[in-house]
């Protein structure tokens, strides 16, 4: 199992075993599928400019990945979403692609920029898993009390491992 990220002179490094790489690739690939380009309007100019739908996502995971900018003003939130969501989706896809391109078993050396992309991609996976698993602040107590036979156990342990990776990456980058 990984000992987490370490700071290097020109970025960060980590040692990942093949199983860890497989899990990361699988989860990030799923996020990549979720954040594919959103729907655009029928107007050709809007499509060319990447202006998307103003509607908030119905999927709770997408709603968490693309939260409303104005909780108390639905009209302003919709307008903001219309002009920004396409760019946000592009950024999430680019971060996922960076992780997928650089993740390999063994000792990895990432530049600071690649490390930042990994941090955002891991965060997106954690947010998505957290929503699907209904994670609360008591996750550690829940895992400790849970039987390994519980069907949620592997996913919660994976969530906890991703939290550890994210924490060590934040510490290595700053």
C-alpha cells in the first residue's frame, strides 16, 4: 500500500502498486464519463461559445461537482451556470486526463502542475463517492464498527484511502 505523496525538488512523488493504480484509473474514468460535455442550446452561436444549459443537474453527484453559485437566487445561479459550467467541465476532464496519463505502478514523479491536477481529480472522485455513499463526519467510526462483509465496506475503505492520498498530496504540494 502507498505511503502517500512526498514533496520533491520539482514536484511530488508517490509509489503506487498495480492495484492502487487500477482503482484510481477506474474511479477517475467514471468521473470522466460523468463530466462529459453538458447540453448546449439550439443556438449555433451558443454552441460555438460553449454556453450551456442553465438548469441545475438533477443527478446529486453532478449537483455536488457543479454546485449552484448563488444558493439564495435561483435566477442568478442559473445564469452563472449557463456561462461557466462548460469551462468547469473542461477543467475536470483535463484533470482526469492528466491523472489517467500519468498514473502507473511504481514510483511516480509528478510536476507541481500535475500534482495539482491529481489533487482536483481525486477531490472529484471523493465528492462523487461521498454523495453516493452518503458519507458523514462519522465515517471513521462507521468503518471501524462495520463488518468487512458489509457491502458498503470496500467502497468506504476506498473513500478513506482517497482521503489519505488527498491529504498527503496537499501536504506535499504546500
